[in-house]
C-alpha cells in the first residue's frame, strides 16, 4: 500500500481490532474483549452491534458469547457446528416465544451428542436450566440423542451403537433399543421413556433429574446433522399434553433450520453467446 501522508481512522481501527479478536478466539465474552483490548464495555457493545448488523459477528444465546459470522461461501455439503449454531440460533430464540420451556441444539460426536446452542438463558426456570455449550449428552438416554439416532440410516446408526454397546450386552437389550428408535422414527420425534438398560454418561442423571424431553432431528438433504429438543419439569405438566401442544412448533423450527442449511451458497450461473 502506498505510504500517503494522511491519518488513519481510529474508530475504524478499533472496530477492526474487535473483529480480529472475535475471529481469533472463535467465541469471546464482552468482559474478555474488555480485558484484551482495554476498551470500555459501552464502546465495545456499540462496535459489536455495528459488526452484527453488517453480518460480521453474531451473539450466541447460550452464554452471550460473540462469534464470527460464518460466510455462506464457506458452507460445504456438511455444515460445521459453528454454521449450524449460527443459523439455528435465531430460530431457537423464536421458538422460546412459542413454547414456554427451554430447548437445546446438539450435534453428533463419536460416542455422544454435544450441546452447541441453547435458549435456556432466555428463561427464568431453575427447574429446567439446560446447557451450557459443550455438555456431552447420551445418544440412548436423552430425547435429543434418540431423535438423532432414529433419523440415521442403518449404517451410521449401527456404527454409533457399536461404540456404545457395553460388554456382555444381550440380544434382548439391543432389540429393545432398536424398537425404541424405530418408534421414534415412525412418530417423527423421540422422548426419554422408556429408560434403557445400557449404562453411559447420562443414564443416572436422566433417572433422577425429574425432567421430560421431546426431540426432533434437523435434516439436510434427508440426512440428520443435528437435533433440537424441548425440556420441562415432569411435575409441572404431563408429557402427552406438551407433545400435543408444542410438537408442531418444534418440528417447524427443525424444518426451517434444515432448509436454511440445505440452501447453502447459491451456484453461479453463466451463459454463452
């Protein structure tokens, strides 16, 4: 760049410093930006709002962290966790206005399903606090995990179950698990019940936390990429009533998120004369 005798725009420099810090950390709180850049929090908030309106950063509901925007050009056939979270986040917020109970968004890992976003902080419900981001959930003892497994093709499901199968598992317990997942697939949603015999990271928690959940898969081109749920305290209302009232809204949210993920970047068209 030519060295011209003009002054730089200090406000622009600060804004770019904020953007670069968010991009470098991938997820950062307002306080962390304050410590890193020595800028007043009020100034940072104005800059973050401006960057957000320009589509350069976004704020995660689960913990208030600021993350870099995922450019459409970077979208591949299989969306990253960051892309899924960014696209789903506003729909989780909208879902919180339709359903009185909180939700999580989770993606598959090798032997668990991991929370990447939640609208739980929008609710003042100690009895149904969900998250935080990074929590590892069971495939077979949570509605979210079951919803994902039920939507898998046979090859993916079998691969996951082979990692989860405990030593000495009998044919009856495996058949029972397949029946649970097949029922979830036919219904279009999964629940926690009945409790399955295989032990893992979430079984004891699910047995004692006093909650109920329903979950549905988010699909892209017919294949599951994530799952979302609704969770509520069992003592507040019965499962059938929540499903009857709110399943449609949950399925709508999953379908919209999947459609936006599936759209991805629009291919360029060219013509010859």
